[in-house]
């Protein structure tokens, strides 16, 4: 019992440590509403202090983008908590083609299917630039806290946490900044219709790095060139307007009821199956050799045999025979009357059989 409790506590501790280390799933990284190290709440505060026109988008892009409003920047910061639809991605691409600047801020995290899908919709492939973290504690910590210096010509050097993966720039892209030991392209842009797409690392303006001099310079440069209007897609980070959330809540409640119905049906079937089975080990009824009266008389006879009541039984049998047949004069009847002649059960049985045979004759 103690060993089971020990293993249970150890399992819970491992799960808690794993959840705390895997912080990529606990927060909406690169969201203007997130105040943790990977969030963009600090960037939102800086832009507000610069009196930028900041808009928090709480609906899918294909519902609110207008044909005559392609000014400013539309920021899609990855990874997203909701998978965007094909219609939303096409609406963003169409908005950029009409003259807007679409900002794709990649996370640099390894093997995120949703992020690869969003970047792939704009023709970008993801390339791994670092191996998985080692298991040795010190080596793991060095891997976890490694940083890259970003060289953006004309600006002071910026710094970010070392990414594990980078999007590959297309052939027509203009490289804006390089970083890392191999000076890999980390920021680039390319024209899309009358607008353009700007790709930058999300860590560049995260809460942990936005107050660095070089990072703030780059934010000011982008704001001065493409601003002052900034739109941040927070719908795919979990934020939703009242109309959108009501519709989503209705669908969610419907799914919950369906799931509850399935569970109740499953429990009912299990109960029917359990009640239909016999409880305990299998029991086989023994074959009845006689009726209930026979069993009773056999039991009574066995009781008297153990007590040695053979003589009394012989006398009682003789009395019953004379009462039923006064003319009976069998020698066996005389033997039964003689109490000294009956000393065992076998003698009683032999006398009774001889009496029965004489009566048949």
C-alpha cells in the first residue's frame, strides 16, 4: 500500500514538473493580453504610449476585413490557440494584396503543426536550426537559455532567445536581419500585390526582450514606416466578441450534451451487461435422488442409527404391522418382537426384509 502511494506521488510530481517546463502550452504566447515572458502586453503598452492606433481583433478576419481598408499593419503572432480557417487566411492574403502590410511573427518553436500550416499557406517552409535539448541538466539549461544576436543593418543589435526553427525566405524576399552563429535570415519581407508580407520572430518584441535597446529600435522603425495603425489578431489566441462567443458557446453546449448522452448510454449498457451475468463462482445443482419426504426419512433414519435405536425401531415396526394386519403370523414378526434378537442395524434390516417377503407370499 505504501509503495502504491509512493509511486502515485512520484507520478504526480513528474507530471507537474513536465507541465511547468512545457510552458508553450500553458500561455497564449505573443498575445497582447499575455503578461508572461512570451507575451506581447509590453509591446501593446509601448505602442499605446506612442499613440499608435491599436485595434484588438476579436473576430475572424474574413468577417471584418473590408475591401476599401488595406492601411496599416495586420499582425498574426504565432503560435495560435485556434486553427484559422482557409477563408480567414485567404482574407488576410487578399487584404495584403490590396496594399496592407501583413506581419507574420513566428515562434521559433519546434514542430508546431498549426504554425507550419499558417506559414505554409503563404508559401513558407520551416527549417530546423537546433537539435532537441539534451537530457543532461547543465546542457539542457544552456540550451534552454541560449540567445541569438540579431543584426539589422542601420540599427543597434537586438537580442532574442535562440529559436529551434526558422521559416525559409522565398527567392523574391528581401533579407532584413540575420542572426545566430551561422547568420541565418531571421527577418525578411516580400511584396504581395500592392502590399507586402513582413516576417519577424515573435520573441523580438516579447515582454522578455522588448525593453532591450535594439529590439525597441526595430519596433520604432516598423511603426514609423508602416504605422500608425496596428491590428492584432487576438481571436485566434482565444479572444472572441459577444456574438462570436455566443455562437461558439451554443455549439460547445451541443457537443457537451452529445458527449454526456454517449457516456450515459455506455454506462447503461455496462449496467445491463453486468446485471446479466451471474455473481460469484459458477454453481452446479446436484442431482436429486428422491423427493423431499424421502430425504427427510433418510436423515431421520441416519440420526437414529447413530444413536443405536435398533431395538426400539424393531418393536415399533412390529406394532405397526399388527395394527395394519392383525392376522400376520410371520416368524420375522416374532423376531422383531424379541428385543434381544436385534442388536445392529443389519439385523433389523434383514428382519424387515423377511417380513416384507412373507407378506407378499
